[in-house]
């Protein structure tokens, strides 16, 4: 099954998109259009991914970037 994009959040240079893939919700995080991280949330509801995406663009969620 392919990835289905569900919603998009934007604030300034930060963007986040939520998705559903193989029954698992997740979020992809961007800075200036460049993907910087991707997270999947097995066993969590769609609202979990939405909250993560919104918190990221608002500067509340900090990513563990390598």
C-alpha cells in the first residue's frame, strides 16, 4: 500500500505533513521545503500525528536530528 497524505501544517519556514501508510499514521517534517525528519506512530490514532505536526510548526516539538 502506498503512502496517503492527510493534512499539512505550515508556519514560517516549517512545514509538516501527516500520512497513513499500511495502517500506520505518521508525520514528515520540513524546513524551507527540505525534509528533515520522518516519524511513524504505530498503534496511535490520526490525532497523534496531527498533534506532532502542529507542535513541530509551532516550535513546541523539537526533533532529534542526527
